[in-house]
């Protein structure tokens, strides 16, 4: 199975919520996720819009930008983690800041994983495959690389 095949099969039938205040980033992620096999990609420009979408749709995973206005990504994630329906939702935080304090705050907020911008398509899809709660990663995707600065001590 080649890389394109595992990506498509790993995400087949899945629904994603992308929350980012940048229209160009939302569109880039939306297209990348559709190309990778996601069935549906919901996009929100703010935390409030994300909460509305979550009230009307079921999603399997979420990608959230850390720096948004008026409510940042971490505040949105804390709010979701405090709600029983979303306490296990896999959430990937994307950020332009890799400082240890940012990573610690993200972990405390309840993110599943973190990616630092600029994003690579390959790493993004590997991380998403590794985050899947249904175990489809084990057969469909190779191991996600873990050589990121915040994991080393």
C-alpha cells in the first residue's frame, strides 16, 4: 500500500472540524483533508462558530489554531473538554509557537497533539492518523514521527 492509499483509507468516512481565523489556512487544510480521504470537513472562523457547528454536526476529530480572536484556541479546547460530549474528541492544535510554556498550557487544556507551523502535509496526516480513536491507524498508517522539540526532556 503506497502513501496515498493509506492516507485515503485511514480517513475514509471521517468528519473533521477545522477552526482557524485565517481564511487561507482554513482552505488549505480543507483541501488537504478532502484529498486525504475525509468525507466531510467543517470549517469555522472562530470558537463561537465552532461551538455552533458542533451543535449541528458530529465530527471525529478537530484541528484548532492556537492564536485566534476574540477567543484563542486553548480557551475553546478548555471549554470543549469541560463538556462531556467532547472530552475524548481528538484535537490537534496548530501553533506558531514552540516554547515550552505554550506546550505545557496546551497539554493542560487537553489537546491530543500539537504541530508547529509551518505545517508539512505528510506530518499533518501522520499525526491525524495516529490520533484516531478507533484504532484504524494501526493497519492503515505507518508510525507517526515523534522527533519534535517539546517531546524531548
